[in-house]
C-alpha cells in the first residue's frame, strides 16, 4: 500500500514523463528537487521500471534517433 507521499511522487513522475522522455537519473534529480525523500524516490522509480514506464535503454534509443534525425535534415 502506498502512502500519500509515494502517491504524489508517482503522479509527479508520470506528469514529468508525459511532458518529455527522461532517464532514471533525470527523473531522480527532478523528484529530489521537489523535496521527495530518497526512499520514496527509489520506490517510485523502481515501480515505474517494473511497469515498463521508465526505461533508460528506450530513452537512449529515442534520444539517439532524435539527434540523428536532426543531423540528417
């Protein structure tokens, strides 16, 4: 069962991920800047990874293709 801070961290994470793709490290930094406790951040990021909503490999591939597309235009 999630406590209120964990629910808020999850909602914030989903909102941030919807705006633009982010790496685990980027999302961790954003959540820390918003004042979430380290254990809440870790639990939230782990949950997002388990659900396939946070994936550094997919983020890197998307970034690579985006940069290559700009380079080729």
